[in-house]
C-alpha cells in the first residue's frame, strides 16, 4: 500500500512540475530555451511571450537565440 501511495505522489509531483515549468512553456521547451539562452529568466512570461517562444523553437528560423532574447525583452 505504501508503494502505491509513493508511486501516486511521484506521478503527481512530476505532472505538476512539468505543467508549471516556466509560465506557459513545457519543461522541454524551457530546457531548450535555457540551453540556447543560458541566463534566460522565464519567470513571469506572458502568454504572448510563451507562444512566441514556442513558435521560434519549433520554427525553421535562424538566429533563434537572438529572437528569444528579443521576446524576453517585451514589456
């Protein structure tokens, strides 16, 4: 029984962590951003910023790092 509760708690924590990775970005997208722009502050992103970053990450554009830096500067 303890094993079941431990497994359920682990699943719940992983699900919560991935869903709340970086204000609208998945954990995978947040990892990709941080690998391209190591000092990126992803806290407090607007939904527009998160959508734009996703578009840059999954698009065919060049200068991905510069585009992400520019999006992070949006007010």
